[in-house]
C-alpha cells in the first residue's frame, strides 16, 4: 500500500492537489474556547458573526418567527431557478435602497437573480463577466475568499490600494493607480470586473464617503467612455451595508452620474442576507444588476441561471420566502428594522470603545460593520502577544482582524488595551 501522499497523487489531478482550506479563524476560535474551558478570563474577537454580550449567536427574533411560520411549500419546495419573484424584487429594494424607484425612473433598468448568499453572487459575476485567465480588480486588502472564488473560476486578482499613500489630498482613493490598473486591464483583457466591498469593508470596517465614492465611479465612467469597445462591470459587495451609517450611499452617488451613463458600464450589487438578517447558514443572496437597457438585463437572467444550475442548482427557497415576507409586511419590516438598528448601534458602541482604548495604534480606517483591522508586518506574532493578555483575535495576511461583532460590549475597551499593550511590548513604532 502506497503512502497517503502517493495515493493523493494517483487520485487527485494537480489543480485539485494545490487547494487548501482556510482554517486560521477556526484555529484561533478553538484557542479561545480552550482557554475559556480552562477557566481563564478571556475575550473572543475571533468570530465573523454577531454575538451578544454573553457570547451567544444573535438571531433577529423576527427572522426566527417568520421562518417558523412559513408554509410547508416554502419550507420544502424548490425555488424557481432565478429565485422567487417577490424575493427578486425585495433583494433589489434592500440592495439599492429607498431610491430604487427613483433610479429606475431616471433611466437604469434593474434585475436580480437569487444566489446562495453574497458569495454565490460574486461567483455568478466571476463566471460570466470575464474570460478564463482574466483578472478581477479588487482593493489591496480584501476578504480572503475573493481569491478562492477567482481560483475556482480560473481567474486571477489585480489590486489597487485600499488607502492611498499619496498625502496630497484627503481622500483614500488613489485615482491615479485605479485608472492605471483599469487602463492596463482594458488593454490586456478588454473587459473589467471590479469587486468593491463597500460600505463597511471586511476586514477593516472602512466606508468610502460621498466624495470618495464619486471619485471611484468617475474612474469607471471615464474609462468606459474612453474605451467604448471594452466592457466594464463595477460590482458593489454590500454584505455589511445594513450596518453602515450610509447603507445606500452608492445609490445617491450613482444617481449623480445617471444622465450620462455609458452603455458599456454594468453596475451590480452582491446582495447578502447573511448579516442583515442574521442567517449566515441559510445561504440567501442575489446578484442585483442595473443598466440602461431592459433587453440587456433580461438577457443576463438565463445566463446566470445556467451557471447556478450547473453549480448549486437552485438557491434555497426558505430564506427567500422569509425575507420577502418580512419586507412586504407593514408590521414585520419595521419590527425587523428596529432590531437591526439596535444591533447596528451595538456595533457602533463596541467599535468606539475598542478604537478609543487603542488610540495611537495604526488601525486602518474603521467606520462601520463587523470588523476592525490593524496592519502589521508579523500578524501571528502580534496575535500571540495579544492572546497572552487574554484577548483572541485573528492573524490575516497583512494584519490582525478584530471581530467587533463578537466582542462583548463591556470587554471592547479591554480588547483595545490588550492590543495596544501587546503592540508596544513588541516595539512596534507609533505612526
Ligand atoms: C466581504 C464579504 N463579502 C461577501 C460575503 C458573503 O457572505 P454570504 O455568502 O454568507 O452572503 C462575506 C461574508 O463573510 C463577506 O465578508
């Protein structure tokens, strides 16, 4: 009998052999849990889900109630392949916001296809808006699975800076580098697909302001006008938007540009209900599209359904039915929203406590959502030093991610102090 690695080589082709799981978050969660079970006084900042101040997972109770009351058909039947019609409309309302009708009246046609979470929507875009071996344009710090999705689709990533290093204006957007990247992708592949995780970026919590959004959109609109033979898709990954101060700021920005919208520019949203409705495991999302041509957005639907059919078949029906029931009810929607608003407030409070206690540390810009991030040349070393102080956070490739969503409010300041203390103990220099 051959050894395990020889068997793997016989059974697995090289492209599959190269794949590996990403269990760093679970590994650090397990360390927190082990320390807790030893009776140590420890703080959990590892998880990417909302936990209450006792460390229990939060399920919005309106969501729980509506799920329990669904009909047997909604519990057990398949969903239509593009998604339940009422869910497809609701997903557009939630992604684009209260100005959806205004956006349509001003000339953008919109559509949506259900997907298993925002991740499914990202996958649909990767599969259909580029050719294999092309590159997706992302920012320099991004959610790790972006790379995994790209690899699964035979694509690469090209990045532009999350935060501009040029100090001559007060914007985080480096327009020169963004435009250069777009230009070089236009000449190398003729089509651009950009994923922009905003507002409430994972892992930093950064949100672009109105001026910065307009700067980004200007780069895309200008490039689209200058290159009418090239195709441009700007996809907004809004997974955490409903916990941001401006959940639908992008819609306001888009409205400013609508009059002169180039037909070779498609705008998409990767809508996710995972965080907004606290249903991470139910796999509910949609790819939402906006473009001046009705014919074009209609044409996208069977194409995206084909990818879904050949990958996950249909999307789960139960969460779609639940989300559309809530948002088509004059009673349920405000109750759901009041709870969502309270959770948002809790995140604001935890973030403030964490950042105040860690004043002076080089946190990346951090405004909204589930996370905060501190860039560091040796994230594992820093996490070890933080863990020595009883606080567990996660080392990513460029720094340390703090799950504001999982920190108990009364321990958020202690987490900030532990990070500051660990950071100084390692001789890191102040900004
Ligand atoms: C940046 C970002 N985008 C998209 C998603 C998609 O989440 P889901 O597929 O659960 O909707 C996540 C989830 O963690 C995320 O962090």
